[in-house]
C-alpha cells in the first residue's frame, strides 16, 4: 500500500496528545521500552511467509486490512484524540498481523509509517528505518518501504540544514534509485535525486535526474520534500525545467538550456525566474540562436502587455544586440494593446521606453517619453500613481543632467517643483546633484541643509548631505552628523520619524560611517569602522553587508587578498548576492588571468539588477579591457543615463571615445569627470588626460 505521511497539523496534534498523556502509561499500548523490544523480537525472528492457504495467512491479512483502516482514519481526522486512538489500534492490529504471518511485508511498511506519525525524532526515525528494513527483508520490491527508507535517509543527510552527511546522502541516493526503478516516473524520487546529486557534486547525474523529473507524472503531495529540502520548494515539473535550464546554462550548454526554458516562458510569462534565465541565455547566445531565445519573450509580451518588466527585459535585449528599432517596437506594440483605462501601465511603459532611449543616447526623445508619463494622470493622480509620476519626473531631470544643458535641467526642475513643491525631497536632491556636478559642492550642501531644517528630512537627502560633507573634505563632520542622527539601538533599519532627528538604528549608522571613511579614503578609520559594523550585524543580510564593507575597507588598506577572501565567503553563503558579485568581479578585472571569471561574476550581478549603474559600469569597463568597444559603449551609455553624477563612468566614457578616435567627445567626457573630482588623486589623473 502506498500510504502517505500525515499532515504536519495532525503530527503536531499527536505530539501534544503524547505530552499531555504523560509517560506512565502508553497511548499506543506499547511503552517505549516494550516497543523497542517488540521491534527487536521481530528482527530476530527468521520465519518463512505463511502459505496463502494457511489459516494464519488469512488471519494476518485480515489484521493487515484492519490496521490499514485505522491508519487511514488517523491520517484524515483533525482530532488529536481520535488520531491517537486510531494509531494505537493500527499498531496493535499490525503487530498481530506479522505475528500471524512474519513475511507480511506490507504490515511492516505501515508500522514504519506509523512510527513517523508519532514524532520525527531520532529514535522514531531509527525505528522506522528498522521496520522498513524488515519489510524489505521479505519483499525487496516493496515500494512503500523503499520510499520510507529513502525519505528518512534524506532527512538524516541534512540536505537543507547544517553540514551534509555524505554517507546518508549516498545511501538515500541508492534508495531513491530503487524507488525510481519501481516507478520510473515518480516525481519525488527524481526531485530528491537532483538535490542529492547537487550536494554530492555530481552535475551530470543531477541533470539526468532533472530531465526525468521534467517528464515525470507529477506528485500528489510534496510535504515531505518541502520538510527536508525547504518550505519554499515544491514538486511541480515547471520548477524542474527552470532548474535544469539554469544548470545547463551554468555548464555552458546554452542551446540545451534554451530548449528547456523557452517553452516554460511561452506557457508562463509570469514566471520571473524562467524569464531571467531566458534573458541571460539570450544575452550570450550566438546570432543564429538569438531569435530562438527572443521569440518566447516576444510571445509573452504579446500575451501579457500589462507585464511592464517583461517588456523592459525584451527591449533591453534588443538594444544590447544593436537592434534599437525592434527595441522601441516592443513598447509601441504593448502601448497599442492597452485600453484607455490602463493609465498606470501606460505610464510605466512610457518610462521604460524613456529608459531605452536614454540608454541609447537619444536623450531628447527620452525626455519626451518621460514627459508623457509625467502628464499621464493629469492633476488627479492617486497615491500609487503619484509614485509613477515622481519616477517620471526624476528620470526627466536625470536625463537633462546627462545632456548637461542648463536650461533643459532648470525647465525639468521647475516642472517637478510645480507638481510636488519647491521643498520636495526630489527637487532638493536633483537640484543639489546639478550643483555638485558643476563643482558647486558648498552651494549644494547649503541647499540640502536648508531643506533639512527641523530634522524633517528624508533618508535620501540625509545620505546626500553626508556624501557632500565627505567630498568637501569634512569626513569627521559627516561622521558626527551620522552619530547625532542615531537612536543608539540595534533595531531594524528605519526612516525618519516626524521631526525626530535621531532616525538611524545603530547598524545603519555604522554602515554609513564605514562608507564615509571609505569614500574619504581614510583606510585605518575605515577598517576600525568595519570591525564595529561586523559586531552589530544580526541576520544573514546584515552580516553579508558588513563583510562586503569590510572587504572594501581591506582593499582600500592595500590588502587585496583579504578583500577577495571576504567576498568569496559571502558568495559561498549567498551565490547571487549582486554587490559581492560585482565587487569581486571588479577586483578580478585587474589581472588578465582572472578577468574572465570577473566578467562572469559581473554579468550575474547585472542579471540580478539590470538597471544598477555601478554594475553596468563594471561590465562596460570589462568590455573596454577586452577591446570590445561597441559592447563597452552599450553598457557605459546605459550606466551614465542612470547615474550622470558618477566620475568613474564619465572617465570610462572618455577613454572609450579616445579609443574610438573621437577626440572632442573624449575631452568633453574627461572635463565632465574633472568637474566632479574632489580627491587630489582623481584630479591629477584627469588633468593628465586633458589636452
């Protein structure tokens, strides 16, 4: 019989019932020491199975049916008392069955499953394995017993918790393979095998298991898999397809990965993980495979024009392939499919089109697209719509800053001020950024301070104020400002609360202090601050942030090896941490031997966060080092369109223009970078490049 494990709710109810009942008497009619002795007695007995015509065989079969009936009832009741009574009755009947017929394999199997229903403790797991072993002694092809063995050995292997128990993982793999032999399309078997082979470092076997999982019959339940592997897991074949595609892609088997993931995206355009994998594939496949990768995304956008991020993904792919017209067409078609009532989606698509045009250097067209989104709601935008309007306004101003035309910038700022008010944090930030980019840091700082009177400031304005203090050489003033704005506890990070100027928690304050010393190039202070930051970190995310900050401080201090080790330790724990991927990749670009590894890491960071200017700059620099000037331009132009206030991006653009032979453009880019330079090393380096 293929009996399933009981739901966790019933298991918990049983545990409560056991605790309430005490230990003086057994709710199962078998005190633990007696039950252990009973199992030992059953193990010691070597007796042939009863003949079908033997009266004892008929009695045993009757008791087996009785025990199965009680087990069935135990699994389906929501009453802890009824479940306890049913389990007790089942065990009594099943022990009677194997006493009548020692070779009755099915009875041992049900007893093994009942053992787990009581509690998943070490003694219960051990007893269940012993009982399943008895079942297999008499019938090696007993499916239920094999599955019990495989599940419990997987549990002992620590597949998701703690250090892997390799011996039990290998034993579990043997049992799951036998389960798969008995049922070649068993979803659970192939899913567990894929996880086990990954843990054992056998990628080809993992891929084979994933392929079998994809073509399996589907699982009726996934509770045990979720309990052992992770609560966010399930046994859907689509999940296997996505994992298979990811693994094939990681092994460089791009065409195979494409064949697997393309149908998933076509059927499930909302599957963000599948879309992300297909996007990564499309960015790296040869020209003759690109259309095959892009087609499912095209179909998905046509099916779901409201999915703005999907449209953005496809448009970026086309632009990075040099297909600008097709990229713009993505938005044109999506906009045509929308009804007049879908104003918010329309505005977001217009913003996406503006991003595309700005990244391609078509700044005037981009501003027009942002302007259309800015005006989309008229004067009656609701709270959620207001955020879209604010995004459009910010990008309109940012793009004007890229152009560097003062009248264009002032016009955009005035439009935002009329909409949100002259003291709005967006207007303050963009106005100060404009002043800073023209070397007017003192004026920019004064503007931010005026907007922060009374402590009623946003975190963004506060952070900009700290940065400007650092850039004007007042690093200790910046640190003092951070300390004065700290609540002095270690609670979760928060924002400003009314007019209370102490709105930072201790960790966030320490993170900002470390960053201030790093930006100010004060290595000893940065190292000390990073140590303090590590002592305050609680939880994985904050510990990783602290480690990344410590790595940056170590690199500033000249200890590159320590920086690399720290970043690799973060990636061991969290392989897709984009900050660690980008920072480590950027450091690895310094040496030709590690450059390819660095580029792969930066690409992964861009995949996680496609609109991060720092990551795009890193990838642009890498392409420039490789001599791929067109590709470098794609990423650097997109980066500067997102963050026109970055000295390093403008300097990199200057180098790109220089290598293209565009002397005038190169000099303008270096001049833009020089106006932003405040550190003497940066100024001297840029002055040397200006002719």
